[in-house]
C-alpha cells in the first residue's frame, strides 16, 4: 500500500464521501490522503491560485472563473454538493421584506462570487425580474480567483460582525447564508413558500441547484492521469454506495452527458450577474477532463 500513488484530497463530509473517508470504498491503484480543511470553502482559494491539492471540492462559480482565467485546475464532471437555495435568503423577523421590495436595498453575502448567492440572484431574476444590478450587495470577502473584480454595484465591507449580526443591527435588509443558516425564529425567509417553489423548480429542471464540484490540479493530470481516473472512479463508487431514497432530489451528479444542461444553466446565470468575463462552452469546461478520463466521463 505504501507504493500506491497518493492524491492529496479535500472533500466535505457527506453521506456519499463517508465511504471514502472511512475506508469502505478504496482502491488498489490509488490512495486518497484526506486533508482537514473546514469550512470547506477555505480550500478553494489555495486550489485555484496555487493548485495546493491534487483533488479538491470546488464551488461551481469558482471553478468556472478558474477556467475562464486560465488557472491550473481541471474540472471533473462530478457534482458532490447541491441544494435548494431560496430558503437561504433571510431577513430579521422584526423587519421582514418581500423579494419584490429588494430593489435598491442592501443585501449581505459572504462574497459576491459565493455560489449560493449566485443561485439566490438567479431565482430573484427568474421569479421577480430582479436583476443583480438592482440590488446593493454588501460582501465581507473577495473572490477565490484573484483575477476577478466585483461589479460596481457590490461593496466590500470587512466588518467584524457576522451577517446575522448585520441583520440584527439593520445594517443590511436581507442576507444570503448557506451552511451557516441560523436556526430559530429570529430570522425569516424572504422568498414566500421557498420549499414549495424549490420543489417545483426541481420538477421543471430535473436537477438540484449545483453548489460544489470536484477539480484536479492540472499538474496531477499531466503527471499521473491513471491516478486521476481512479480517483474519479472512487467518487462514483462511493456515491453508489450511499443509500438514497428513490425519486428524491439528488445532491450528486456525475458524467458529461448529465451535467451539460445544469452547467449551461449556471453559465447563463453567471454571465447575467457579471461573474464571468465571457461565455464558456461545456466543451471548454470539461474538455481537459475528457482527455484524461476518456469514456469514463460519459
């Protein structure tokens, strides 16, 4: 086992990654060396700026920006995290606000490039005709891809206060939160019937909004393509091993054919929001991975 190729790996804790982390799913051809990074988004900048890992979870907006700006990563056709997003836009219960009232308002989000924020803005445009530029976005962090600059309607205010604290103080009218969404009744969703509308969206589009995919360092693809192919195979095997109710929305998605439509939806939303410098084609995004994976990418 000590002679196996090793892939330095960063993946979040999910039911479909647990078989990899606990050793239930393993390979005789490669070993995944899991590195602890929490929260997971702290791995994104080192990956797209310095290729700090061999195999790494990556937010889809960050991944597309990395491709557009020629960063040294290769995006695999593997979605490892997806979720419904409308419930992630919240307001303080003492100052509720409706989506159509957000024009000209201040809305907080960790970063303008955060994928959850991208989806919330896409839903605001789809449901209420509210464009990204119609809102004053208040951010606390910049982009993971250093070459990207925020649009003029985005203001970075590196407050010590958290987004919930900014809501409590009335500094922002609403805020986008993801895995750190607070519990309790102090905050209320901005989208009415968010869960029902999300399920309707899923029935219409056939996939959950994509959050995180998996990328590989370009140097690893060049130096050890066989290990990359085996790493991708392990991701698919672990996903198959995770129990999931039939017919339920899936937080995972694999393969070029199944990902083409979802990826085009994300690209459209990114272009509308000023997140990409130009239109990317799915072939450009996944071409390098298809060269490495061959038929396994289908």
